[in-house]
């Protein structure tokens, strides 16, 4: 069975717990920022909650265990209610990935906090923290890629001038196809993976540096 999974069987419980936290806080962050800017859509649909069942997509969650990537249920956003649609749109999009960055930082703080107070965690807990930090860091970077339907694309879309934005909307369906090809085919070794190999370790080191500075 392990041959059909993206992670070793012994790591699946840690990955599952991490995804529950990561997806829940990611989507809640989108919903909360949209709500603060006047859009009640997500709130009215029960998405302004820490209940994971409201945010997890069963197929998307299972797929990440099998293929290494997946998704949660997207938070509905109605830009009509925003007084400043572009600014609000950017902040709503940024909120999701930023929540994963914060979770990764919290993971580092727990690790260094335990070390600072002389608490030696069990090997299982240490492994969980490692996966928790790693997956949230990857999700932060992954969601900022400027490809539809990721948050990074929405940010670029809101920053683009109107004439370019119209063209982006026109060809967005092809962008989704390109995204899928880059993610699920061997091409990811030449496109997405090199990005991860550079940026993820850099983000990891920065988070580790700041967490270490808090306790030592």
C-alpha cells in the first residue's frame, strides 16, 4: 500500500493532522479577511469557523496523501462588496498563504521553546513538528505561485492593469491546464521542483532564524 502513497505509512497520521490545521487556517484566513472588508458571503455559508469539516475537500485531502498535492474547499468571495476591490482582493488572497507561514513559524517556536526550557520531546513529536513545519512552508510557497487557480495568480491578477487583467481572465482556463500539466507530469522536475528547492529552504532558514532569536 505504501507504494501508492506520497508519504511513508508511519508519517500519514502526522501529515493528516498537519493538513487539517493547514487547510482549515488557510481557508479561514481567506474568509476572515473578506468578512473584514465587508463581504459576508463566506460567513453566511458557515466558512468563518475553525471547524475543519467546513473547509476540507475529501477528494483534495486524500489526493495530497496519494499524489503529494491537493486542495481544500475554496472560500467564496464576492468582490462586489469590497469598497476597494483590488486592495481587498490582494489582502484576501495573501491571507491564506500567510496563515501557513505563521503556522510554520509557530512550529519552530514550539521546537525552540521546548529546547529553551529543557524539555526533550519524544521522537514521534519531533517528527510531527518537522512535518508540520515542512508542509506549511511548502503550502506557503506553493500557493504563491502565479498560476491559476492558486492565490499567487489572484494577487498578480489584482495588480495587473485593466487591459492585461481582461486578457488574463480570457485565457485563465488554459492557465489551469498548464498548472495541472506542470504539477502532475514529470515536467515539474524542471519547473516547480527547482523553485521549491531554492525558495522553501530559504523560507525555512528565515523562520528558524527568527524563532531561534526569540528564545536564545
